[in-house]
C-alpha cells in the first residue's frame, strides 16, 4: 500500500506542477479557470501530505504479535478510501485541465514513407523528388505535420518534410498556412505557403498517393516537387442543392517549385535558358481560377468534376507568359451495405495542357517558339476486400513545337522531359490499419527519349504513421 500511496502522491504533485505552468501559459485565454484548477490542486496536495504523514505514523508503530488493533485496521481502511476518492478527483482535474489547454496543444503526427526499388536501367525515368529513384532503399518522404486552432477565427497547418537524394538529406518547409474558420457568406481564406489546388493530385502529399510515384505529366509541367508557393486563396461554397465550389488563388511565381513560370535563373525549359526575371508588379504573380462540383449520381455512386487554369509570367523572355489548362474527374462506387468502406471502385483521371511562350534565347541564338506539352493519367483502384486495394494506372505525355531548341537538350534528364512517353503501373496495397500500409508496384516505362526501349521498375513500399492526422480529402 505504501508504494501505491507514493505513486498517487507523485501523480498528484506532477499534475499540480503542470497546472501551475499551464496557468502562466494560457492566462489570457482561460485565466480564471486555470486559477480555480490551481487552487483545487493545491488543496489536494495538502490533503496528500496529511495522508502521507498519517500513513508514515501507522507504519512506524511496532508490529504486535497478537495482530493489529481494531482501531488501526479501521484507520487504514479509512485512509485507503480517502486515497481512492482523492485519486478520482485528481483524474477529473487532469481531464478538465486538458480541455482548457486543448486549443494551445496542436495535433502532431509523423509520417514515414520508405521504398525498396529495382530498375532495369540505373538511369531510370522516375524524376520526382519523392519518387523511388535509385536501386536499393529510398527514403521518399518523412513528414512532420502540425495542426491547431490559432483562435476562434483561424486554424494553422504546417508540414516539414525531409527526404534523401543521392545520399544527402534534404529538409524543406512544404506547407505552412492559415485557414479562416468564420468568414461570412460561405467564404474561406487560405494564406501562407501551400500546394496550389490545381486538379486533384498536385495538392496531395506523397503518403496520400494511390501509387508509389507521381504521374508523368505532372512532373513535366509542375516540376519534381509539385506546384506550390506563398500566396493567398479565396474559395466560395455556392448555396446550391449540389456541391459547387469556386476557388481563386494568387501565388509567387518564382523558385524551383514554379517550373513552368519564373522558376530560377539559369535553369532550362526544353532547351531555352531562363533569365533572372523578378516579380515587379501584380501581373508577375501566378493566378489560378478553379471550379469543382460533386454529384450523388446514385445512392452508391459519387462523381466529382473539376476544371482549373493557371496563368503567369515565364522567364524565357522579359514579357513571356505561360498558360496551363486542366480538367479532372473522380468517380467512386461504394455499395450501401459496405463494411468499413469495402468493397469500392474508384476511377480518377486528369488531363493537362501547357502553352509556353518561349524565347528568343539570346544565349544560344534560339528563335522564339510556342511550346506545347500535354498529357493525362488515368487510374483505377479496387478495394476488393477489407484492407486490400488493387490499382492500375496509365500515364501518357507528349510535346510539340520548339524544334530549333532540340539540339540544346544536352542532358538525358532534359531529353526525358520532351517527346512521347507511356507508362503502365499495376500495384496492390495492404493496410494493416489506418496508420500503416505496404505496397507492391510494377512500372513499365517507354519513352521516345530512350529509343522506345522498355524500362522496368519494381517497388516495395512501406508507410508508418504516428500521432493524430486528419481525414484525407474525398
């Protein structure tokens, strides 16, 4: 009993200390409530001291061979009852303090995505930063996500990401943005660093992908890490009987995460060398309007259709521009009598088209040209039994224009971003729980840049999550 009493005393003292600390931390938001908790915990601490003193006195009495005195047994029973009651009160105060401090404690989760890969050609065609890219083991993505309420009006999300590229560890601030919670008229504002809500796939994090690598056409148009950047986005949910959302976004058009736009000086787009073109006026930003709607086709079938446009400056000339168009479709069948979401069939497809006003390139004497790049991916996933999902994806990409720049595609990586390319990817995924998954995938890649010789890839992927994470977007 003495060990139990000491443990209870330590627990109560810890909660009391935590309550004192939290009072200083949150006094502006919940000062009076924290003060009340502190007073109650102080009282409990004093009661515990008195009980401990009484127990020590009882234990100090010499043992009697004829057995304990009746009053002594009664005293110990009373002490035990008081301890149980105090233990219950401590637990109640602990729960109460958690509720008051919840707004100050963000949800934290850590996700790890790891893959063993084997390619038939070491110079494979996987070009995304978070794709499996080398034979052997790959750390595709380790992501720390934080989410919490700023106040009754805003919520903040942040994603810190690390991955390994050619043996070097890369760390990046992937996203950090605030979201409004209380704007009138069904409006919502997002501000900070975020993935552009173009289509369905671009805004997804690698652990949300249905396949081990990003679609080919997205890598060509948005670069190896997707399209994202600092900016502001305003969306409006229309008061219609079906889901209809209108979205408008303005973002910075510079950096490696804006490949089709201002990007970085010295980089190339299909042979054209980019100049240093800073943002000087509102017209130098990247703008995106998007509309998305969702319909319940039947009780078992839901469809979501979206259309997006991106337009902004590019750095192949002082006044050149880029426009990217995209349309996306998602259809999901799930029977009314499903069990924990299974079985289901989901079809997702996106088509993208880029119109890039290029040059002239004064460094390499390449005349101006209109570069056209287009392609699609279409994927089908089938949750055939609880926790098991089979998938198949088809990728296609092609390009036109810019013949005069072809001789200046000096590296294999540059040539791989031009011309026709097909890829077929079957896979199967097992989810032991919502916090882990294992995926086996095969890629068959055929590209004009490689003389249409097939390149094979096999991936065994594992994902692990700890902490609280939000639901994935439909």
